[in-house]
């Protein structure tokens, strides 16, 4: 079935493109909408964005590829991106990534069997002054230690736990 924005996302799409004199200039916010709507930017999602903005597919793919925060593959509910660039590397990012691999039982690029977590090593998150840094979806965590990572994982698991017998998956 062909991809389509939901009614709510379509409203947001119309609001976003109305802010620009040229709808093609809305590419990045529309990619963000598509990421939220479809879970990640699959080739079909990028074709959909290209069609909606009347842009060449190559421009959409090139732009999506440049931005780490735009997901190009299926992720867990909590997508953990650990910066492994120089400043973070020098302050223990590799150890943090290995700690997360052990704690979650997955390697970068994988999703936990319960669908809660996925892991990725990424380049600079622009938080070098307080390295090592990681982000969970769009939430930043800086000056991380293994203990802080453990607390974070525990909090996210608690957030995801069913409340009152109902699943809370978004
Ligand atoms: S090097 Fe890690 S945030 Fe910049």
C-alpha cells in the first residue's frame, strides 16, 4: 500500500509548507515529519517526500543521508546514539558503547527483541564541551558515565512498562 500521511501529519505538513515561499525549502522539516509518521525514512518514505515537495529523489536522499537525527532504518522505541567522534572518544565513548552493548545484549545497528532499544555509534552531536555525549531519540545526555547510562536505561524501561495493565507503546 502506498504511504500517506495520517490526517494529523497532513495538517502539520500543510502548516510547515505554508511557512516557506517555496515549498521545496521545507525539505528538512518535512523529512522530520515523515520520520515521525513512518518510523524511519525508508526508500518509499523518501519517494513520498520527493513527490509531495516536487523534488528530485536524489536531493531528498542526499539531504536525509547527511543528518544523523533522521533515521534511515527501523529503530527501537528508544534509539540510543552514542557519539564516537574525537572529543567523546578521548573521554571514554568507546567504553560507554561497549557497556551499552553488554547491558542491552545488542550491537550497533541492532534492536532488542522487545523492540525497546536500538543502538548506534554516530559522529559529533555538537556537545563536545561536555563529552562523552549520547542522545535518546531527540533527548541529549552529556557527561555520561557507565553509572549514568545504567540509570538512564532503568528510567527508560520504567517509562515503557505497562501502566494499569495497558501497553504504553507510542
Ligand atoms: S565529539 Fe562528541 S559531541 Fe562532539
